[in-house]
C-alpha cells in the first residue's frame, strides 16, 4: 500500500513509519522536518494548497498533475499535548492541519484515512472523577483546548463519512506514548498513586502504536470508527482494585478490573481491529 504519513518525524510517528515500512508498505513522511530523501517531503500542513499538492504526489522530483498515487493517509502531525504551547496556538495548528489533511485527502479520492485522536477526550486529567472504570469509547468529556480540538477532529471525521459513503476513517485515541527508554521511570510511580491518576495509569508502547495504525489501515468497513489504543497493562505494580479504591472511591466499576490490566478499555480495538499489543514496560525494567 502507498501511504502518506503526516508527522512521521515525531515520537509516535517515527515508530509508525518504521512499523509500516517493515510490514512492506511504501510510506512517505510529510512533515516539517525529516531526513531528506525519496521517503520524505517537507510540507506546511497549515497551508491547504501545500497539503493538496503533497497528496497529489511527487514523482521524478516534482509535483505531478493527475490522480493521487496514495491509497491511504495516516495523520499524526500535531502539537502533541496540552500545555506545550498556548491554547490559541494549539487550537489554530491542530484544527487547521487536520481540516487540511482530511479535506485534501477526500477531495483527491483517498478513501482510507487513519488519524491520531487522544485519550484526553475521556476526561483527562480527571479533576472530576471518571463516570466509570474501565473507560471506553463512549465517553466524551474534553477538559482542555487540546482535547476539545481532538473531539472536533472526530466530529469532522463523522461528517466526512456521511458525505462520502465509501470513505473509511478511523480515529485512534492513543494513550500516553512511551519508548523503551522511558520505562526506567516507571517503578517510581508506585510510591504515589496520584502521580499517574491523570490518565488512569495508562500508556501505549510506541511500537504497539504502529501495530494499531496498521490494523486500522487494514480495517475494511466504510464509515467512521473510534478506538481507544493503550498497552494491555497499567504503569503500576499495585493492583487496580487498590488504586481505584484509594484515588477514585465511589466511581462505578464495570466488569473485572484485573490485577494490572489497562483501565483504558482496548476491548473494541481487539475485537474489531484485531489489535494485539505485544510490548509492556515490565519486560524492560
């Protein structure tokens, strides 16, 4: 599959790029920075014309007229979290780039779109306790400009799926992205359950993020779907029942918590996408 990937130079994007290429796909990284070569194109994603030209394809060193060569778009590029820059800058950048990528892709006839949504839609940082635990895709409680924009991106996707009945567009609500070198910090979290309560002690190994993107690209049902994407466990060794009782007393528990199972439910992703995370911090500490 020939894939255009925005944000392939970022923390998650680097891993997704490698995963897709290792799976045999032809991937072009569209980003502001990257290694110069045939697999990278510098693009201003806030410029609709630039995005449209990029998705129209570059062949023999120049933009070409005619049908897009891309079969799919993966949109990861964004200011990656609340508080990195001002709320105004976050909203302006993320809303505009997503609009440009979605609309350029669909107008060019691309009907396979996967994008990075966020766990923050679920109510992070849980100053107000979550409505129930484990959390799933039914919850929409944005508490920051960043998460509000991510929810608006999902609403854009829903709208486009109505406009283009043959479009498949998938939102992946990624948890906090981690690389192997980040895991050295994890054992210290057990000392204070409140240190990581802000996302129900969740995370996603970036390599499994790549797997989730590939599974979403392979998912064939037209329309819009959203999936929570997390690692299969929490960042803690303390049992879930103890953590929930201490930090979120009175919150409804739906089903089994497991000992250290993720409290960001990945059941839907497992069931519909075949998502099967392979990596855990426990193998590296």
